[in-house]
C-alpha cells in the first residue's frame, strides 16, 4: 500500500467522521430548540466550542494570530460558517423536521460546485464531479424516501432559510481555503469566537436567557452540539478543505442523511424505507466521484 493510498484512506475516514458529527447535529438542534430559543442555543454553541478550542490551542503551546487582517477574515468566516447558517437552521427546525432539514442542507456540494465553476475556478469542473452531484442527490432522495418531500411547500420561509444556510456553507468552504497557511485549529477557534461575539449580545437582548428554564435533554443536546458537532467537527473540516478541496469536503453533506436516518433508527425508533440500501450505494458513489482523485497515467516514450 503506497503512502498516497494510506493518506487518501485517512482523509476519507475523516470525511466520514465529519459527516457523522454534522449528521448528528440536526437531532441535537431539534432537541435543543424544544426549550432553548434558536439565537441563545447557537450563541451558547459557538461560545462553548470556541472556548474549548481556545483551551486546546493553549494546551498545545500555540497562540491565536493577533493581526487585525486575520481576525477580519475570521469574522467573515464566522458569518459564513457559523453565526448565520447555524442560527437559520436552528430557527427553521422549530417548524421543519430534522430529516427535511438534512435533505435541504445536503445541497451544499451543488452550491460549492456552481460557485467554484462561476467564481473562484480553483478546482477543475469535470463531468466526474457533475456525476457525483447527481448521484448524491439521487441517493439522498432514495435514502430518506420520496414521501419526505411531499410537504416541501408547507413551511416555505423555514425551508428557504435552510437553503440560505446551505449557500453560506458553500461560500465558507471556498473562503476557508485562504487559511491554508494556518494550523486548522486557528480558523476553527477564531471563527467560532467571532461567532460568539456576534450572537451572545444578540441573545442577551432578544431572549434574556436568565429567564429561561431549559430541560435536561435540551442542555445535553447543547453540550453534544457544542463539543462534538462543532468544536471537533470544525477542526476536521478545515483540515479537509486543504486536503480534499472545497467541493470534495462539502460532499460529506451526502453522508449526513443516511447517518442521520441511522441515528433516528437506533435512538428514536424511526423506520427506514425499503430503498435505503440502494440510496446509500448512490450516496457513496457520489462522494467517491467527487473526492477520489483520478489516477494519472504515466507518460512513456
């Protein structure tokens, strides 16, 4: 086994881990917003995760950048990757099921693909990646079941909010490439801290969190959301943006749906449609098409 093969397997394993962490976030959010308002939930999420990563950075003997330009980029990344999309999704899940949120949010690779093709053009637009987009969306439809889309027009504002969040994520994947020279924890921690700076004052003004009485399940969901689906996930995310590229990294969105369905089956007793296995095969095919690099033939003669 060559070093390149070993490294690729490692990156794909991290891609699966990221999909699992973010796939679970929809359930965490759904439980959290039952008794915690969306702005406060996300303010706490970004604050806890940011402080946790800051502690890890200090433990490693590192320090965050101090120049204003870098923190300006952290602030912009926070808007694209945490403050705005996190809040939009949390607000939407007050009325939209976690499964439907996962479906709509899984279109991130499509937006990343289109933004890359039209704006940045830093990655080649190939028929292989286009096939990956089509296969992934087909798989998502089969895994979740066509019946899940029947109510797609019942809560249009909330659904549009999730689509807007998805567009933010696509932009964040492309903008995140600009942090390549930094340790992955730096943009992760910096952007989360900036997100908290934006959202905590807003939470204090709008929700008055000291008057809330959150349930224990909501508090536990907040902890899981902050520690695993945010702090740990962000570190993996920024690493993969550099190793797999923005489109390849956002391909993990295809894996969120089958993973989210599996979590529902194991912990919530939900059922899976008969087409789930076929859909899962399509999802894996789509991810592979968008992330596994094409082998170049050796030139002879």
